[in-house]
């Protein structure tokens, strides 16, 4: 019996572990926090909307629509992850200010991580993979929808609002 229990545990955990693509098998620190998020655990068998964000950009009000998506589709399994970036020189000066913009000004409750390089030679491996599967962000608030297996479904420029039917239809299909 002692030998069977570890084997059963591996069999039960095996499918969950297989669901995590290598490029999401990382821990990242949450914005303005010491807490870390295991992205594999957070995204296991769930579609994910990944967004590169900025605090002082003309598209920053999209946080409101992203939060609305989180409230509408989060209970159904959608995970939204915001990656603040200063690649386009419109980020807050520090994490405290970025957190204030996200949490206080826009009421963000979805996962926000610390500042991340999203393009160029220093790009985070997550954005390297998104660029490989589709394209790198050319500005703030690019939105990448990834299916439950870690494959890019589609991506949209900041000109496409998070509540655009192209995005919501793709989310609904990914949730099925």
C-alpha cells in the first residue's frame, strides 16, 4: 500500500502538470508585494489573457474593461494577467505608483505582476514565446489570448478595446 499511494499521487498530478507549458512554468512577483505567483498553478487548464500594461498611456483606461472581463469571465475560468512594462516609456516611476494606478484608480483585482520587459533582447521569456507564436507588442495594452494548452489563440493591438466582440467571442470559445 505504501508503494501504491505515491504512484497514485503521480497519476493524479500528472495530467495537471502536463497542462502547463514550459514558458508559463515560472514564479513571478505580484505588483507592489513580496508575494509570488506560480503561473503554472494560476493558469492550469484555463485560458489566459496576457496584457502588457502601462500607467501613463492613452490606453490606460482599458484597465476598466479588463477588470469587467475579469468579473464576467473569471468565474468561468478565464485568467487575466497584467505585465506592467516601461518598454514604451509610459510606466509609473515606481511600483507604488503603478499599484495606485491599477488598484486604487481602476479597481483592478486580476493578477498584476512587477514591471517586465516585453520586447527586445531583454524580453521576458513569456513575451519571447508570445512573439514566437504571434508577434511582439508594438505598444502598451497588447492583449494575447492563450488557450488551456498554452497555444496563442489570437492577439490584439491596443486599438482593440478589451470588450470588443472579437475578444469576447474568442474568450467565450476558449472557455468551452
